[in-house]
C-alpha cells in the first residue's frame, strides 16, 4: 500500500490494527486480520516513527522534518 519503504510500525493493544509510517510521507492504518487499508494521513516529510495509545484512539507519528503529529482515530470500530 505504500509507494516507498516502511520505516515504522505499531500494533494496537487489541491486536486488530497496525499503523505504518513510510518514506512516501504517509501514515496508514490497516486491519490486521484482513490486510485492508482503513485510513491514510499524508504529511510534508517522510515518517520515521509511529506509536499508538493503549486505547487505540490516538496515533503519534514523527517525521523527518522534526514534526510530531497527533492523529485522533475517529472510527475505532472500523
């Protein structure tokens, strides 16, 4: 699903979703069971790190430009 190398991966505590950050300047959320892409966030720089809160509602991602992004998950049931 990414157009360049994946640099960071995080799995939600419930094991249902995985978050990936890539050199293609995107963070993607995936359904771990089906492999389906659920959501994509685009930034201005390559993403080098990502994490997800224990409740799975907030994604934190760091980019090569030094920015830290806090992404609120609006549809946790997806």
